[in-house]
C-alpha cells in the first residue's frame, strides 16, 4: 500500500511523524493528484516524494466513454493490463428523492471464472489488482471532483478470487483515517466463492452482498458458470443464510435474463421456490433482474424479449418474491464489464 511505503520512506529520511498525517489527509480526504500539489509540505519534500513515488494514483486513464447517465473509464495498471470502472447516475424516482451515483469497480484484469455470457470471462485472467489499484478507481473519480455515493464490486473479475487484496482495499475504503466510507455504502457481487462470503460475514458484516445466480438449476448453472461445479447453489445458500443471520442484512440475487436460456416460466417458478425454500431467511432475499447487454463479438446469448421479462417478473411477484428490474443503461457504450476492454484491444491490434 502506497501509504505504508511513504511511511517507511519518511522514517528513513527522518521526517517528523506529523508529515504522515499531512500526507494521509492530502491523499485520502483532499484527493491530491500529485505530491507536488500538497502545499502543506515543503517544496523540497514535495519534489522528493514526486520523484520517488510518481503520481499518487497508480492507474492511468486511457479512454473514457460517456452515455446516458453512464461514464465508463478504461485504465491501465502499472504492469500494463487494462481494467474498467463505470460511474452510473440514478436519477430521482418514486422511491428515492435524490440523485444517486454508484461506481462499479474491477477487482481483476480479466477473469478466470469463464462465465459464458460475460465479456470479461471471454478475455480470460490477466492480473489480480493490488489494493491501491482497486481503490485507485474510486480515487480517480474523487480526484476529478465527482460525487460517489456507493461502490459496487461488479466490474471485471471475481472479487473473492483476489481475496487478500480485496480485503485490504475494503479496509482502505472504510478506515476512518483513510477514505472513511461507511461499509453500508459498499457492495460485493460474487459468483459464490464460499471462503470469501464467510470472511466477509466475519470481517465486514455491514457490507452488502450480491450472489450472481443466473440459473436456479445446478445442471444449467454449471454449464454457463463453471464455478458452480465447485460451489453448487445449495452450498452457497447455506453461507448466504449464515450471512443474513449474522448481519441481518438483505442478500441480493443477480439474475441476468438471457433469451431462451433462463427466461422461461419454469425458471421463474424454480427461482421463486429456491428462495422460498430458505424459510426463515427467505424474506431477506431480493432478486435483481438484469437485462443482458450483448457482447459485440459474442453471438451465443441475446437479450430476453420484453414480454418474457415482464412475465418473469410477474411470476416472482405472484409467488411473493421481492424483485426489481434493474435500470437499463449503457447498451450504446458497451457498459457490461469487459466490453470496452474487448473493443479497445481489438482496435489496438488493428491499428
Ligand atoms: S461474470 Fe464475473 S465471475 Fe463470471 S466471468 Fe464475468 S467477471 Fe468473471
């Protein structure tokens, strides 16, 4: 972590202890971009730190695409890998009186999980992000003065597959002396890696949790999401129920509707039954239905028809399962994770 390296260096050059506090405030509260901007330090120290550590944010922004209520940024890590972060602006509606800005961040460049419908899964695994590279996505938007109300780990990568760096990033984001975000403003989305779910339950019970399910049937889920062979649905629900009992939080079930794959009445019925079968915790599950953003180079899956989406939702409503159809944005800018990466890499290789 950058702050630890700075601390070690300040000790080496015999700077007084309060320098670290000044730097901490400048980086994590005032979101300084360069050490040379930190005017509470002497000019010579600023220059020495800038020469030694370079820009404060390890990420370099390569490309930004904006669309309706969406801003998507492609970053390069110091080792030359690409990642994406997406800022989503939710306008006031009947349930919420104010605008809400959520930042969707990546935890890995690429991903090894191989979910068939996912553009990032198609890229394959490239790199685990360090804690500073994870928090650097948030820092980038704060450095340019954007309000960010919540952070969701639903960008590139499976967060719990990069467990130690993820947890270090969560500490940095929530530490009152660092970014000082309330844990309830953070949300982790996982395909069901049990060790990570169990650790989150113990270490960050206030952080929100989403299970990316996408099929209520083990056989089909194992086909489209190979991780299900290691962590089948029933075992994951046992861990989710423990999370609910310990934290009293809701758990969100992400369900992307894929045409003629998982959008049938049988799927809706089975999903409702799966949730109802959790008995005393069932009322704390909430299904987030997602319209699929087709990948540019991917023709296997398509968006479910609007009538099918409506019928799916109606079945959940009738069977008493709480659900929301997620606001749809970003199709025009390839907003699903991994899609900007794929189109950018393609352009680079054609250039
Ligand atoms: S859906 Fe998530 S876990 Fe699956 S391949 Fe894509 S990024 Fe990885």
